[in-house]
C-alpha cells in the first residue's frame, strides 16, 4: 500500500495540502469506515476510493473529467498489478470514481453508495452542509453522522 500511496502522491497535479489533497483523502477514509460499520460496504474499496477519486484533478474548481481520469488511472494501476483487488472490486471502484461528482447517476451497490456518501459528507471542509437528499445510505442521512463528519 505504501508504494501505491507514493505513486498517487507523485502523480497528483495539485498541492498535497490542497482541498482535494491528503486531508480530504483521510477524511473520506474515516467517514467511509464509519459508514461501512452500518452498511456492510467493502472497506478495501472505500480506502482505495478515498485515495483515488480526486487523484487526477487538474484544478481545485470545476473539472468534469477528473473522475473519468481517476477511473482510467486505477485501471492502469490494476493492469500493472499495483492494486490487489478482485474484478468486482475493480468494477465498483471504477464506477464510484468515474461518477462520484454526478448526483444524477445512481447505483444500487452499497459499496458505491458508501463511497459517494463519504465524499459528500466531507463537503464541510468547503463550508458546505451536505444535502440529505443527495446522500444514498440511511446512516449517512442521520443527523449524528452528519455532525461526526462536520467535526473532522
């Protein structure tokens, strides 16, 4: 995992301290692990999503293709045997990364839903309160969970 994190950091176009950098990645992982206790989501996919979903951003503002680029990047990492995951986990991770910033795209997969909720619950870092109607899982919509995410 250390080698993977090093590769992701080295290829990250923004400052690691940026709003889409390491602190955000760690928050997503923390929130995702919390949610997974209740949703049963795949924690390995959540951890990889946290690291990869914004890894190919080219700027801090609007970047409509960053999810697709992240998805293609992780497919390349998988093909190079740098991601030790199953084909199902790869599929979940690629879909979650590619579509994480589009609230109109839906998934019935609890792991994908949990990834997206973890990301949306970290909107507090931008001073934005997450909208419950854009969250997918019951636990993410709970006031207690939203408050936990706010305090990160």
